[in-house]
């Protein structure tokens, strides 16, 4: 005996039962909590100015970079949450890999307040811009990975065809590409231009949506493998 559990051991069967199929309810609830906490923490970077009354207006105006960083990151997290919520409407189960990738996404979401604070403090300095752009690009990339893993695990709802799958994947990756390109612009010595390039995310998303065309096989089911059924259910239903 080599000490390794056999294929049909209790340990193996347990991992299959708890790691695949089933409801995504708890996963969604936990994810919503992380999104909510991260978006709330953003405001903590904006402190009340400790200045004489006569200088209050000037002090509030000097907080403009912090206002900008707050609104930008609020939008980043909010858009990511909306997309996350919509995609979970198209996901009918879970797998171990899917749960792990979702946790990676939440790790990045919880990290957002830090690059936000750095950006608000150091403005258009190259290091601050690169850190922020890398974080947003990574969030978008992991969102795309989550969608790909859902398909490979066969947990997309049957109504999701290949055309819809490609459409969602393309839209997710637009943000990843825009912010990744901005990193290169910042490293070339143009951090302010890199920040301006983030505006291109909106028109690029519109172009990506409108450029989607029906291809051969697009109406076929998107799942790469049959959906994983909840243990205890027959193929015909509950």
C-alpha cells in the first residue's frame, strides 16, 4: 500500500459530493458581502479636513484627487458586482475550481481600497497609476477566467449557447485589455495619458457589444461537458 486513497475511497466520494454541483446561494451571499465591504471602505480614505473655518473651502477643494479616486473605484467595484450578479444568473451550480477562482476575484476586490488610496495620494505618479491599472486589469481578467471555468465545469444553465458565451467573454475582457495597455503607456513615461486612456473603456465596450455576429454553431449549448447534477437527483429531475 502506498498510503494514497483509492479512486472509490470515502475521501474521494466526499470531495465529489461537497465540491461539485449544488446551489450557489452561499457563494453569492459571501461574494456580495465582500463587494459591499470593499465599496464601503473606499470612503475611509477621505478624511474631514482639520483646518480653520476660513480655510475649509480651500481644503475641500484640495481633496479633489481623493474624490476622483473614490468615484473611479466605486464605479470599478459596482460594475464588477453587476457583472458578477448577472453571470451568476447564468450559472446553475459550482465546482471546486469555480469556487477557488471566485475567491481569487474576491481577494482582488477587497484589495481595491489600497491602490485607490495610493492613487489619491500620489496622483499621476507612474507607480501609482501602474498599481491601480494592474489591479483593475487583474479583476477583469479573473472575471473572464471565472466565466471560462464555469463553462469547462459544465455548470452554465442549458439556455446559455455558444454565442452568448462568446458575447459575455468578449465584454469582460475589454476592461482587462484597456487597463493593461494603459500600464504600458504609464511605463513609457506618460502616466497622465495612461489615466486618460481609461476613458476608452466605455466606447471599447460599446464596440465590442455591437461587433458580435452570429457564427456557425453559436446556437449550440455552451457547456463543454454535461452539467453536474446535485447528488441524490435522477437525470429526469428531483
